[in-house]
């Protein structure tokens, strides 16, 4: 079953890579580079999953996560980051509502496994 996924990232290479991987699996992928465009897609497209880069230039990932959840609490959100975190911190984020935390660079299989686990 095709799912809607929004990838929020300010890196063009990451956007292209994730879009290619997920569209090859049959998903509809929307992209956004900042808070404003992200929230427009959330409101208009109601994605099933949001992949959110932690290091955004205009807003913290946690603030954007909270705004996403206010618009649609059912939307699952995965943090993507090159910032390493401990297993305990990852568990804290998951307990706070984040669906997953994926370290960059990631392997294609890792991204797909996380997406499938969350959406199906």
C-alpha cells in the first residue's frame, strides 16, 4: 500500500537520495526545506510519515516536531541526524513520541526497515 512521506531537510543531496529510495518502494514523497513549506505540506497532504533532519536552519527539530503533532497527532515522525546519541537518549526520544532516530549516513536497508516497521 502506497504511503505519503514528507522528508524535511535543508540538504539537496539528502533530499534526492531519500526521495529516490522511497519512491522506488512505491511511496509518494514530498520534500520541504524549512518550517513554512513543511507545515504547508503537513496541512495539505497529511503525510503518514515525516522524516525530519535534526539540524534545520530556521527552527529546532523539536519545535517543528511539536507543530507537526499539533496539526496531525497521528503523523509519525523520524529524526534523521549526523549527530550521534546514546541508546538512552534515543529511548527517551521514542518515549516522547518520536518514531525513530536514524543516524546519517545511513544504509538504504536501514531506512527502508525503519519506514516499513513504522508504517506497516
